[in-house]
């Protein structure tokens, strides 16, 4: 259903949260590439990035950090760009969980 809807927009990269896919994966569906990151045991709090063929040709690297953070690096006409997809902890998360998330996010940006 998502791929069908993407045919109506002109975006080359789409970030997804709560994908429910387990583990780290690199999938191909039709002309799209999907990079996902998550825990092996839980089917929640996972993130993914979906790329069109155009974005795939520009892909320099991808980095699955954990179930809440994934990043890709793309080559553009003006230099490289990093796109980070996150699924931040919600308000019922402990302070420790939130602090760990933000520490990992800062490390991912660096």
C-alpha cells in the first residue's frame, strides 16, 4: 500500500517509523530499496528508509544504529548529505532510555 501511495509523490527518500520488521535488513521491492533497523526479538520501535532508484544511485552508505535510529549518506550535486530517521522514545520512557537515545543520536550526527 505504501509503495502504491509513493507513486503519487515526488520524493526519493521516505523515512518510516514503527515498521515492525525484525533485525537489520536491506530489502528490494519492485524498484525501491528498503533499509531497516530494529531489534531481533521485538517487533516494535523499528525504523526504515525507503529509496527510489534515483536515490539508490546516489547512495554512499547506510548505518543501522538500533531500532530507533538509522542513517544514510547520499551524494548530491553540492556534496554529501546525511539523512537520519528516528523514532524517539515516548513520554512513558524512563529517563535512562531517553538519555541513551539522545546520546546515540548525537553520536550518529557526528
